[in-house]
């Protein structure tokens, strides 16, 4: 099955980089469009009734996300000139699925941290939710253990 549009989700981790390598190979084989997406999320606190972060903190978080995505996109375009990128804000799993719909992706590729037990229960799994909720195939790539 040829893939015409591939969406690669990144959090700039080693696992995401490995996922990007797989996506590049698939995109080259099928001459696919390739879009890199990063989702940044404002920190939330379970005990806070209202989330308040100073504007400069929010701007700093967004600025860091923009800078990292620009660098990753520049590096990606050196290898795959037609690549595009998108920056989203919000819940990572929801935004990855939203980006996939927007670019009409027929494959999502993403890394997974492979969390287990309490760590997974507390932090959740973005990859697991994307796999469960996606209407298109999702390739997950397990990152190297640190």
C-alpha cells in the first residue's frame, strides 16, 4: 500500500528521531509528502483551580518550541527538500490526530518512550492514544533506552 502523505510526530527525543528515520525511508520509497509536527503543551497542575502562567513564561515555552521545530525542519529539508512542518498547541494526542486530518495523512509515524507501570499511569501514553483513536495506520518506533 503506497503512502501519499506521512505525518511524523516529534517531541525531539531520540525515539522521535528514530521514528523520523523510518518515515524518511518510507517517504523516499513511495515519493510521499512528509510533514513533521510538534505539539507543545502548557504545563497543568492537578491541584490548581485555574491555570495561570505569566505571558512571558508562555511566550518562552512557545519560542523554544518554534526554535526547535525550525532547526529540525531545516535539518529535515536538507535530506528531504519537500518536507513541511507544523506547530500545534494543546493536548499532544489530540493535536497529532488533528494535524493528521488537516494534512490528509494516510500514515502517522511516531516514537514511543515505552513507559510501564506507575510512570505510564501517571504520565499516560501519547502514542497509545494516537494508535487507539487514529483512522489511519500508525507506526510506532520504540526509542533506545537511556
